């Protein structure tokens, strides 16, 4: 079988290019550090920030070590419930990343299947699916998520909602953003399906599903990787925004967004660290993922919306 | 609109027990039952449904449980605040993104252009509520220059309360409006730049230069006009997101607009208010999309709305 005319860059070359791009390499290092620290957080921290029994209200609102009144037991201070900020932030980063990755996994499965179907089958199915995608996109993820979660919260009551927050956030963010994948994949499929190797496979009488799965999908993989990376950043941001509005993770199990929300009430009384420290981590997280996504987009060069 | 109204009914039918929310834990079962009867919550679902449909057709979405006034009226009384916030943010975006994007397209390798593009990556990566929090911390808490919450002094013009006419109102408006625009600005700068780079590369631009037109005419009349269609499309597409960001901005700055009210309604399980908000947003949405379609025709004479003038 013919290899496609434009072979995607080999992974080894990509890796070397990433390390030679200073911004992307720094972003990757930062992201790896954050991910590793949050993955290992159960072994790193002095207390479990989600276990109320380990919290002491007498320890509440202790400033970080370098400020006046800081104590060495809580190097980054404590929040209003006496939670060690370092522990809470590491756990929160883990939650944010987990929700982001799982939500993007749902988006990818939905969006890639729909995009492949729309692009390969074409015709009326394509028209219908893309119309649905357009409507969903124009409604905006965040708006859909806010309204959906608001309804769930009223439905379940705040307490039950808190217990279900992780799966709900994953599903809502996951379902709301599938058009991003579907549109990109469809565009790539349309470009691929006119190429010789697809025509050859069709001439050999291979089943459509086989052609799509084994021949087209590997050749649109690079655009899927780019979209997936950028989508993780936007999913993390969406989770933080929803938690900040009180429609996400509960205060007893704070993600970065929920910590920022909890600290925001105290910001006027000079308690800056509960808000500012998680904010910095959140920005570092999103910025590093975005920078890697930008690098991958330039390196793999698939056709994408220019606005992103 | 139909879909939204259907969701609205479904939500109303399935949502929790507002009687309990209202009376609180202390109220006796008898009191609760009396309230339920008064609100008509004991009637069969189909009857409640029919009543809701009929009332909605008259613009009556039920009385807010908390405010004891028609929900639609409560929502619409907050509309001016949100509208002025969105309008100010849109003005800021338009005023800054066009020159900045143009400049970046004309001098893509210039130091300033690269600085703007670098900042725009940062701008996209900072969630809007953090921009708001940082702005409050710097300008209100540290420097004490600008107020951090509310609308300040407003002037009432008939049914419309405006903060455009007093210095205090404008001072209150500044931080929220800049915050709201900060998230859209990078997106539009990047788009203006990208579209202009594409357009300036085309043959008719070369023709325009060859005709000896002054640079600003080539850039504005020929270039920008042809780059405008994707801009308007993006504007229309981003509108839903803008509404969502408005909720976030209003929350950070306690801006007494519709989004702030909506979240309050969610916390108090004020179902009619939640539904009314969804309906109003739906109407705004349809209106904006219609305006976008009309703008297409104004910008590009080749597009017609299906009606031929001649």
C-alpha cells in the first residue's frame, strides 16, 4: 500500500524539536513537575486535606512561612478551615487535572467518532451532525455547563451534589465540548478521503469501518493530538470557573477553583494567600498546557481554526 | 427557543421542593403543606404543566419564590446592568483589538507585535475570574483607587438605570468592563492579525497598491473590510461564551446584573427565576444571531438574506 504523500513527523524528531524550543520545553518541565507532585501528593504532604478529622480550626488562616506569623508546619499557610495550603493545592491540582483529562477523553471519543462518521459518510448525515455541532458550539460550553450544573444542584441539593461533583463535572464538560473534535476530525477526514491510499483501499473492497479505523484514523491522529492538548487546558479552566461559581467541587474537597472561591471572601481582610497561591498554580497549569499545545500545532501543522 | 422552553418545563416539573427551601427546617409540616397548596405544588403534574404553558405564552413565567414578584420582571430589572457591562466590554474589545491586530499584521516581526502576541497567549491562559480578582487586589485593596463591587451611583431614565451618567457609576464600571474584555481581547487580536495576513497576501491588494492608493485606504477599505466577515462570525459565535463570562465577572465584582441574580436563584432553588433567566438568555441569543446575519449583508454586498431588492 502507498504511504501517504505527507508523512507525519517521526516521534523522535518531534521530541528533539520540543526540547530545543525553549518555551515548550520549559512548559513541559513545569507541567511534568505539577503532575508528578500532585500524583505523589499522598506521600508528600503532612495531612490529608479532605479528611475533616485531620483539620483543626485553631490552625485557620495562618499565613505562609515567609510572612509574619507563619509556622514551619504549614509552609504555605492554611485556609479558613485550618487546611494546609500546600496539601490542599497538590490535591486540588490532581483533581483539576483528573477532571480535565477524563472530560477530554469523553470529548475525544464522542467527537472523533462523530467527526469520522460525518467526514466519511458525508451527505445528509454530515449536514445534520455539523448543524448540531454548530448549535452546540454557539451555545458555548461554559453557558451550557453552568445551566446544566445549576439544574443538577437544585435537583440533588447541595450536599448530594458535592458527592457527585467529580463525575458530573467530567460528564458535563465532556459532553459540552465534543464539537471541537468533531469539526477538526471531519475537516481532516475530508482532506484524507480524496487521497490515493483511501481510493486504493476502497478499490480493494475493504469494509468502510475498516478503512476509517485502520487507514484514515492514523492519518488524522496528529490533529486529534493537538486538539486534545488544547482541550485539556480549556477543560481545566472550565472546571476552575465552575468551581469558583460554586457549581463544582465542594469546599470540603476543594479543587484549585474551589480554593480560590473560598479565599476570595477573605481577600479584603488581608488574607491573600488562600486566593493567590492556587491562582498562580492554576495559571501555571493552563499556560503550560497551552504552550505545549501551541508547539504541537506548529510542529504537526494540522488544519485548525486560526482563532484558537 | 422551543427547546429552551421545553427544558424549562422539564426543569420546573422535576426540581426539588421549593416549599422546604422557603420555610426552612424550623417550619412545621402543616405550615409547609399550606404553602405548597398556595403555590399550587400539590396539583397533578399535567395541570401544573398546562398552567405553566398558558402563562408563559403571556410572558408570565411565575412569581419568584424569593422576591414574591413575577420572575420575568425581576430578571428584566437587572437587564440594564448586564447590558451596560457587556456593551462597555464590547467597546473596549473593538477599540483595542482592531488597531492591535492590524499593527501585528502589518509589522509581524516587530518587537511590539511580538510582545502583543506573547501577552495574548498569557491573556488566553488566565481565567477571567482570576483577572477580576487580580484587578480587585491591585486597584481596590492595594492602591485603593477604584471601587470593587456594585454599580455605585446610578441615574434612572424611565425603566432604565444607567451608570454611564455619573462619575461614580463609571468608576464602578471600569474594572468589571476591563476584566470582561480581557478574555475576548486576545482572541480578537489574534483573529484580526490572522485574517489581515491572509487578505493582504491576495491579488486585489497588490492591484490596490499598484493603483497608488494611500496605505491607509489599502489597509482599511480593502484589507479590513474583507477580513471583517470572519470577525463578525466569531463575534456571533463567542456571544454565548461572553454571557457565561458575564456571570463570572458579575460574581467577582458583585455586579447586580442578571448573572449574579441567576446564581443567587440557583443557591436558593428559586425555580421560576432560573427558568426566566434561561428564557431571557434564549431571546437575547436569537436577537444577537439575527443582528449578526444583518451585519453580514451590510459588510458584504454579495451576501443576501434570500430577499432580492431588485
